[in-house]
């Protein structure tokens, strides 16, 4: 692990952890409710596992890990935005759903930005 982290590196780690903690909870709710088709749950699980594998590499400041993190975040963001209707793992009341959906999309955007800045810093 690095002795010091820049603001961008710390933010990239924090936003990636926030998204991954959310994804674990969303995956748990999806499995309990059973509202997603098997392929969607499988893809979501694979993306979550890859994300958790990348986190230690973020801490070690491995430059390619930030690039993979950017790609994963873009895939997740596209999946969330283009999904028709409300994702069934969000079976909360409407205000909470809307707020959580907006927060996770903004967190993904922040993760992409800070991962990109960290990637540039590690030349």
C-alpha cells in the first residue's frame, strides 16, 4: 500500500467502495425478492465480484486497475440507466427509490471521474 494518497486516489477508493457496498446490498435484496431474471443476476454478481477484486489493487495504486474500474463503472451506469422500468431490487417506496437511484448514479459518475484522474496521476 502507498504511504500517501492524493485527494483523487482517496476519492476513487471511497466512491468505488460505496458503489460496491451498495451492489452487495442490492444483490442481497435481489436474491431475497427473486425479481430479476437469472442472467441479469449473474451479470450483476460477476461485475460485483470483479469490483471487489479490484479494490485491493486500488489501494496498491496499480494503474491498470483504475482503467478496469472506469470500464466497470461505465458498464454499471449504462446498465442502470438503460434498464426498462424500475429495477426490481429497489422495491422501496417511490421517494426512497428515486433518491437512491439518483445517489448511486451520481456516485458512479464520481467514481469514473476520480478513477480517471487517479489513472492520469499514476503515469
